[in-house]
C-alpha cells in the first residue's frame, strides 16, 4: 500500500511503450533541435490553445528555479505560500541563480494564498523599503496540501500581482490533477487567468522524466533558455522526453491518469471521513489526502505495511498544526493506485479502530 | 552518414532493453533512495575499485557545473583548456553558482593542457594578485579535440595542481573512449592519478540519459548534494537512470561500445590520411577525427548528405587555425557507426578528388 | 531637538582634529598599507587584548555583508533576530554575495534572541532538511531596540551555535554603547564569549566614516579580504580612517562618547516614564529609547520641531506591536545630545499633557 | 620622489579646508538625504550640463562594480580593454553581484580598445553562441596606460556598442586628467558621446574619499541604488563627501589639479625622452608616464629613493612587452607633484647614464 508520493510509480503503459518504440537506428539532432521535440511542443501549444514558448528540463524543481531566476530583480522578493515547494523544499534554489533574491512566505489556509494575505504583504512592502521589493508571485496548482485554486482565484491573485508590477508563475507539478478536478481548460487556468510562466509537470502523473517550462510571454523566454544552458538542463537526447509527452497528451491520456488519481483520493477521503481515529481537516481536490491522526496510529499503520509521510509542521498555519501526540499524515494517490490499495488502507485503519474499541 | 555528434544516436540495445524491462507495477522510493540506484552506484564503485560518493544528474554540463561550484572559492579561478566545454560551451555555468568564480583558459596543442602552460599560469597568478587565485583544474578526458591524456600526464598535472592547493576535476563526457583507447583501468586514469571529482558520462556512449558526478573525496560530497538539490538535478524516478547504468557497466558493455566507436574513428582517420583534399592534423585517440579541408569541400560533402560540424576557430591554438578558405571539420563516430558509414564518407571525398583531378 | 539617529551628528572634536591634522604634504602608501593604518589596527588589538585581524570598510552594512559572505555555505541559513539590521534593512545584502544564503529570523522580546528561540530553530532545521542548514548566528550589540546582551547571554548563545557547527558574528554598530552600559571589557563581550567575527562601528559614535571588520579567527580573514576587494571596500587613502580610529580609541574617548549618549538616553527614559501620554515598554540599556505613543502625539511633537522616527511594526514581536492609533517611537541620543535637548523634548510632551488635561 | 600612484597623496588645501569647515554642531539627515549632498549632486549636474542621477560610493572600484551589476544580464559578457582595472584588479568584482557575468578582454595598443577589436569580438560572439552575449562595454578614461580616448573615439565605440544592444560605461577614475588633457567639456566626453553610466573619481585628484556613480540614463538608476544598499556603499554621514566634491568642483579646482598633474607628466616625459637609458614607448596624455628600462636601472633608482611601480606584463599587448631583463616602469604624477620631484627623478637617471658611460 504505497501512498508516499506519486513519484514512486513507474510510467504508464502508453508512455513506456512510446519510449520503447523510438527508432534508435535513426540519428536525431541533439539538444532539442530534433523533429520529435518540435512536435511535442506543438502538441502542448495546441492543448493550451495559444502560442507558447517551451523547453524541457529534467525536474520540476528545475522548472521552478529557472522561472524564479528569470523573474528575479536585484533586491527582489518572490512571494509564495508559506508551504510552497519552491520556498521550503529546494534548499534555496529559487535564490541560487539570482543572489539576494528572497522567497517571502504568505499565509493562507489549506495551502492556498488568500487575496487578503497578498494585499497585506504588498502593504507591508511599500516602494523604497529596505527589506525587498515584490517582483514575482508563485501559485502551486494543485497546492502542496491537495487543494486547487479556482479559475477565479488565480485571476484575482494574478491581477493584484500584475497591478503591483509583479510576474506570475504557476508551479504545475500536479497541474493535471488540478485541471481534471475542475473540468476547466488548461488555458482558462493559466494564461487566460494571468499566468506568465509555468512549470508543467508530467513525471508524477505517468512519465519517467518529462518536465517542461512554458512561457506565455515570449519576451521572457530568451533568459529562460540561457539559464537552462547555464544550469545543465538541456538534455542532449531530447526526443526521449518528447516521445513521453506526445503519448501523455494524446487523446488526453494525461487527464485520464489524473482523473483516476483524483477519484482514488476521493474514495480514500470518503472512507477516512467515516473513521473515528482520524480527522479529515479538508476535502482533497486533487490526489493528496491529509488527515490528522495519533502518532501511535502512524506507527501502527507503518508497521503493517502502509507507506506514507507525515507533513512538516513548520509549513502549516497555526490552526492547522496537530496537537502534541498527533501528526498530519499525507496520502498521495496516483494513476497506478487501485481500489484495492485504497480499501486495504481503510481496512488497516478499521482494524485499529476495532482493536481500540476492544481495548476500551 | 551522421558524424555530427555521438549524442545524435539513440540507446544501445542492452540499455534500451533495461529501460523497457523495469517492473513499473512495483513502486520504488523516489529521489535516488531506491534499491536500483544503490546497486548502480555500487557497480560504479566496484568498476573504479574504490569507495566512491556518487549522484546522478541530468546532463554532463550539470555534472561539470556542480563540480565547479563545489570547488569554487571567492575570487577563485578555474583553470581549463582554452577549448574546454566548461569554459566555452556552457554560457558561464561554471560561474553561475559561485559568483565571481572565473574560468581561466590555458593553452596547449591538440586540446591538451601542457605542464608548461599550467606552471606558467601559476607563475603569473601569485598569491595576493588581484586577478584571482587558482583553486581548481579541469581536464577533459577524452579532450574536445579527440585526444587523450595519458595516466602519466594526468598524474603530472594533478600533482602540480595539488601542490598549488587546487582541486582536480575530470570532465569525463567521453571517459569511456579514453579508457578504451589506452587499455588502462578507470582507477589508474582518475583517483590513482590524483583526480578529486569526476563527471562520468554515459549518454554519448549508448544511454538515453545517464550522467553521474563521482567524488573520490568524501568531504566534497555534501556540498555536491546540496548544489544538486538547489539546481533541480535530483531526478525523482532515479531507477530509470540506474537501470541504464547497470546495463552500461555489465560485462564492460561500455568499453565495447567505446572501443567500437574508437575503431571507427581510426578507420576513418586511416582513410582520410590518404586523401589529398584533407589534412589530418593529428591522429584521433578517441572517437573524434579532425581534418582541415576547403570550405568548398565542406559544402559539397554536406550537400551530398554528410552530416558534420566545423569547429569554432576561437578555441584553437594559433597554429591550429585553418587558413582563409579552409575549415577544421570534426567527424564524431559512435557505438552505432558502421563500416558502411565510414566508407560512405570516404567515397564522397574520393569522388570530390576524382572530379577535381578531371577539372584540373 | 534631533533624536532621529546617532548618524545625524558630525564628528567629535578630537576626531575632527585628527582628520584636519594629517600631514598631507607627505605621501603615504595606499590601500591600507600605510603606517597609520597599521598603528590603528594595533591599537584596536590592544584594546581587545588579543591578536586580531582587521580591515577597514566604508560602512557598517558593508562589515555585516562581508562577514555574512565569509560565513556562508551553499544552502546555508544565517540566523538573526527578526528585527536585525542585517535581515531587514540591507535589501538582501547578506545574501548578495553568497547566492541562496538565506537570513532566518528568530523571535525574542526587546530585540534579543533568546536561548529558547535559538534551540527551537535548530530543532526545526535538522540535518538533511531541504529548507536550509544553519551556518551562522548574528547578534546585534547593542540591539536595534536599545537593549544589550550580557556577557553571559552572548556566551550561552555562542556556545549553542558553535555546538551546532555555526559561526558567530556580532554586529557592533553600537558596540561602544553596549560596553559603556555594562562596564565590562571589549574582550569579555566578544571573543572571550565566543564571537568569531565582528563589525566594529565608530561612525555613529563620533567619527565621520570609520568602520572595521574584526576577525578573532585568523583562518576567516583571507576570505574577508577577498570579499573586501571584490566589493570595492578598500579605501585607497586609508590613513584618513586610521587617524579617526586612533583619536577614537585614545584614552577611551570612545567610551566617554558612548557613556554620555547612554546617560542622555537614561535621562530621557526617566522623564518619559513619568508622563501619562507615553508608555516606556522597556528601559534602554544603550542610547535608544522606545516608547509607545498616540499617532496624534507623534504628529504634534514633529510639528513642534522634534525629529525622530517611528519603528516598523513588522519587525516587532506580536505583544510589542502598538495598538491601532498608536506607534512605537524611537529616540536616539548621541555623544552630541545635551541636557537641553532632552529636557526640551520632555517639555514638549509635558505641554501636550497640560493641553490635554485642559481639553479634558 | 613619489611616483607610485596618485592615491598616495593627501587632500588638496581647498578640499581639506572644506572637511574641516563642516559645522559639526548642526545635525544633518543621514544616508545622503541631507542638503549638502543635494547641493553637490546639483553642482555635478551643472558641470555636466544635463540632468543626472548620482550617488556617492566609497571607492572607484565600488562605482565600477555597481555599474557592472546594473548592466549585467544572465550569460552576459562585459567587454573591457585587456588591461582594464575592472578586469584585472578587482578580483572578479564585476562578476560578484551578477553570477556568471563575465569580463571579456579586448586588445588594443597603449591601453585603448580599437574599433577593429570591438567589431572583431562582436563577430566572434554571434547571437546564440554558448560562450556569452556581449551586453556592456567599459572604457577607462584616462586609460590604465596614461592615454586618453578622444571624443570621436568614444563616440565611435559607443555607437558600435549601442547598435549591438550593449550599454556603455566609463571608468573615470582619472576623468579629470582626460578632460584637462583635451580641453573638451565633460559633457562632450561622456553622455554626448554615448556614455550611459560613469564612475566619477575625485579621490586620486585631491580628495580624501569622494567617488560618485553618475547615470545619464534615469532608467538605470533604481537598480544602481539597490545594489548600492546591498553592498554597503551608502555612507551615513554623506555630507562629508559632499563638501569635498563641492570644493573640488568650485571654480574648476578639479581641472586645475589635473592640469597640473598632466603638465608634470609632460615635463617628465620630455626629460625621459632624452635619456638613452629608457625608452618612452608612447607619450602620456594624462598623468601616467610609461618607459621601458633595464631591471638594473629599476633597482638602482629604487635604491636611491625613487618610489614607483613596474607594470604587470600580462596586461600588455605582445609588442608592448619588455624584453627579458627589462621592465615597463610607471611614473604617476599628481596635483602635489612638483618640478623638483620631476627634476630629481631625471637627475637620478642622468647620474646612472653618466656612471654607465664611465664604466663603458
């Protein structure tokens, strides 16, 4: 029963078949100048219903870092949610290429920046202050806490940011889950809502290694490319990524995969909501379920074969922090999660409940 | 007839089979904490006959850049050959993570730094000078010009560098070709000769995407890992790289591939040496053949289907630069190059020779 | 009535006389290699009762930034009080020379980091976390809120930091005030208590421009010098700074100046404590007095000629923040502040009190 | 007999008097917001006959570094003469604040970049190359070798640079000498000729410590200010610099000082041109005289009390390098140099000549 992360899975069958099916006997131009890469980027542009500039990178962290570097200004601040991956999980990568660029963490419940938090930060950082100037905003979609921003929420936050002269980035490591959850179009959730740059992730949702930086603003792309070269993110045999993305996008395979993962999360949430041993603090929109449970239960489930992580307390809002003796457990579903996996986990919890009642 | 670069090829059959053969139905821990990754690193250590610290990265440029970052010091200089990839082809990547760190280019014929050039540079940069302090030396093996450093040459240069308080890095993008060319062991050519850090490349020689940073000095590895995280070089589904490397190393498949590429280069060099239209300025040790030819011949060969590059003049020593109207053409062979490819190219040149004699 | 900052003053008479008295007709070696500079550094070492490495810089911010750069490590965190000048007033300077180095702000009442806050931060940032690794601690002495760390407090915090493998920096922009307030020796308050690097400020306390970086650890000094060159902090006519410092140190002129400023602050605090219109939240140890007062009173005092600043709320602890309609006003005294200045300000407040009582 | 450097001198009498004459009993706003600073900047603008943005910094190196930081772009190249101070004497400072920004050294006789050298560099660095993109050009005026660029030369080089999308910086550490030498106006030699940013130096020519960054393009100034804060270059008691600059500019005192230094250099050059022991390779335009002489003569002059430096060979063009056994000696005159100093040095050389003839 694996719920540790969606990046523990392998590749989906169509994606794996695509990799296996590349005609290796025919050489192809290196560094992304090959036909297959052009084809994959065109397919992405078509799916986003606009002209995009796009380049592949090796990881989602890379896409985030390079986007940050492009948006950076001297003395600039990069506004993110307090629990955002770019702020807390990349060891300062967002600042690594732009010295003195600082992440600035905003609060908000359930992993989402609120309009109020953004406005408050801008008020506290007026022009000419000596802490820093806000130059970029990053929204994670779906968020690190399994929720999603609606089209309207993205639009509102992006409009405030643009008005303050900032650029808007979307960390789309789980973008497919957010789109599948809302039934909107990729365009509505991104550039039409004001997103300037995007990290488009496919690895967590069924590829081996396929991540892309998408720029909806052509003027930002030249620097993106330069940072990409300078950080060793230009894969020489690019067609091997391209073929994964083509299979991923074909017939909306990506949304099928994400939709399945989301539905597994919903099934799990439904089951957990009925248990007395855990507290489902908020409903999952995407493929991550968070529940508060006792440390004993964490240990017991782990011992009986459930693989999952507890969440760092420091990234949570005060009223989201579990009480002493309790933890916030995260269960991530994926395209490969089955009904049996979910039901197996729920059975383990039910067993605990039964044995506690007996003990009681 | 493709001689543009060895990274135009696909993957070798055993490597491709390994990727296809991963059991995708079983989840594996992410970010390199899986068993297959541990196995692959152990296999590398065994082949190098020593304890190594090792981490995978996405590209050879990444391995170079992260190694540079670890070796950097404030105001430091990074000594390389004047045509080294790290100096001229990575858009300042070596300096990107360590501000003010500067590449400092040394001369030497046929792509190799000479003992004299290194000593001269150290003389010109005494302690307390305000240009910079030499802190690292990088040797490319095989070099960008298709030659190799002997074990003795590496030892001599590394000893001078260490005596001056510098660290020694080897850019092994074509390390397999260098080992195959000399029949020595990987250990002799690296740590036994004084190499501290290494970029171990497998992509050009038959993998899809498999590059590793190897540290022969455990104390340098912590910072390597930190820079790896900060630059988005930690592939989440690491087993997909590990499986390639395991197939690559098994039964010295890597040396078979490189040996084949080297022999194709030798066959090509033998043929070219007999032509009156081209001048083979130095014998290839590895899998890259350089000849001077007229720009007309470059155009004519290209028109008739030969795919290859001419070399930037700025990276060459004065007496290596071709005369006006001539270019230095580079032909790269690979594991996939065939006798027919080589002979086809030689035939094209022979045709040109014949038609010119007629014209004459 | 000027209480805006101690850097609004000119130079003290002995310091001004020293500058005027330099024999300009005799050339002196440039860039700090002159005799007067050596003499001033020797005088500093003698006053600190130890061998020091020392170099002059142009500003206190420079001394802080260069110290930070020397202590930085990749992915490192620089722990400071939440209101520390290095964290909130230097536009990311501490991070500017060491990309990705991050300031990490600790809480504590009255401007002082507590032992508990430091231990808590270290607990939340265990080895291997992906937020960052604590590598340096900075203590401001006297603090931005006019308090001082005792010898024992410095020792305790430094010991915890050293045990965690960190280095300890002291921002001594108002070091003279801290020493004068406690009657201890400079040595006790710095290297004997575990301080590794220090920004020694003299400008606020009677010089025109005289700031020094002092290293109590010789191994850190080489990099300090390199960063000093690289940031344009090597004044060519160094003797003009040296002569100020010699006059400053002679016969403990510096402690007389600071002692006077401190006593003016005490006189002011005594007077303010008796007013019903302001609330003296904590006693000043040094030369900065903080009181909470209504925004109307701020405006009224300003209108009647009192020059002072209110303090940014974001840098305060929750229970230090003034209520709506109130501000935290800062009054800084200096070596040039007179009894008349203090009494004049107190009279203004008394006038307000009288007029309000009448109005009441 | 001091000819080591013009920064070995003290301050001129009017400048020293100005410092001594500041009314220290009246407080003034800190960090450059005082009236005297505004007055000095207005005086500079008037002398340059245009609206300028201007800020003081502590050193000429600082002005150069901050200008470089503002002009930097990711992967950018900063073109300078091969012997330029910013390239060879600041330990990588130009690259320190903008990681990966690289200095790129151009050749040219007598310290001056030629039109041909600039065009050649741009040809070798076409768009899309992976070495770097030219983004800034720096001209030293007067040059490190004592020559000056004419108005026409500055205009030509600046036009080429602008056409290539680059910005143009002038390192004016000895700008006064260049203006005095040519009799043109400051405006003609800078913004009218295409200079965008300037380091305006006054320290070498009679101040204690007075350097300014001048921006002729208002859009570049905001980032200059930010970098100034971040590097600790905002002097708190700014009026002390302002008063120096006001005295310096008043009645063109600065041009009198520089004109005197230039005439002393001309007198020295005239004398040296007649000696058989030294070879005056080019006439000085400003206040630096370079002659080739035997190492024995260098030693002998030094022994007899002449203080001067020999020039690093690495910064010279091949045909400027002295033969084995010879050095290029630099003699710098200043506002304080007297006829007696010059004639004294010439006498020492004449003595050597006599004694050698006798020996011969």
